[in-house]
C-alpha cells in the first residue's frame, strides 16, 4: 500500500510540474540584477494572462542558458511574493 501511495504522489507531482510549464520569448537578460524579461503566454499555475514581464531567477546560472530573442519553455512560481523563474530552456 505504501508503494502505491508513493507512486501516486510521484505521478501527481510530475503532472503538476508539466502543467506549470509555460512558453515565451526572452526580451531581455539582466545578469547584474539577476532578472529576465519574458513575453509569455498564460501562466496557468499563477492564474495570469499572457503579457510581457520581468521575473527574478531562482539561480543566476539559468541566465546563461538563454539570450534575448530565444523562444523558451520555462516554469515560474511565486517565491516569497516575487514571481521567479525556477527553470528555463530554449526551444527549437
């Protein structure tokens, strides 16, 4: 029973993580301020419509993965009241 419960939790977590992923286009990368500006579609997990906005980044190393003009998939979360990109990767 315990293994079944753990498997169900893992499945739920992976579905939630995939659901929270959004798409957008990087407009600006500010490494000094550790922020990124993204024109994005709806952020369902944050109940936000499509717009262009500035996000903090969870880890400054994330900014090394992308540049202005890149199409990206990313995950944003509300971390202590600040909208924060926790994962980002360019798409093809």
